[in-house]
C-alpha cells in the first residue's frame, strides 16, 4: 500500500468510480441471500450515475493509493418526491417525511484495503458533509440483504432500522440528525 489520499470529486468527474462501483455491485451480489439476480442489472450506469445526476446536491470522496482509486463514498441530498417516486419505493410510508433527505448512497473499499480505517474515514467525510445541511434532518443508508458487515458498521455509528425495501432485498437504516450539529457547510438552501 502506497500513500493514500482522499479527494473530493469536482465537476462531475465520477467516471473514476466506475470500476469500484461495479465491484460493489458484484460484492453485494456475492453476499445476497435472496434475489441475487437483481444485481445483474446493477452497475455504475444504472446505480451510481442516476443517483448522482438526480440528486439536489452531492459529494463523492475517492480514496486513492498512489493515484489509483481504491475506495469511495457517494452522499446525496435528494427530494422526498424523487425518493418516493423511485421504482424501488425507498422511503417508508410515513405521513410526515421531510422535503429533503440525506443519503449515504454508496460506500465501498476494495479488498486489501478493508480493515485499514479507510471505510471509517470515508464515512466520517460523508457524514460531515451530510450533517452540514440545516434543512436535512433525516439521513438514510440502504443495505443490500446479506451484507451483515455493512449493517454492523452503520449500527455502530448510530444508524437504526427504519424499514424494508422490496420485501427485504434492501434494509433501510436511518439516523436522525443531531440538532446540536452546527451548519459547518453553510448550506441553508440548496
């Protein structure tokens, strides 16, 4: 392992995450206990790019080992309307959903770099960004079935069960934003 640098992707340069996103989809398929075939159609072009493009705001942080991407996290601010109208019906059937929702959409660390703290560092950068929005008090992460390690990772960081998506194919966890967190990113309106 060389020198690890963390870079915030600017100007839509998410193409550098293509290989990692495709690895993430393959990894999730390998862990799935149900409906593995659904992952066959999931890749960078069907998952990451649409999430990135439809978001009201987004941040991608890429971990690089001597310039080669080895991990990334995609965080988005989405409208309640776009999340409710998604084909996967990602949000719970609640009466009072907020108009804007934060999502820790993808977090992936390539094998060989897991257990080094890279995932925690990417998570921390994502959460610092997500919690900086005053008008976002609900943050979700969606975990594919069978990815028990991811479930434990987020549970240790305060995420709790919210609901099932697609009959348990995905488990949604949520974190209510702590009102004492200041607006570090000075984003009061998007």
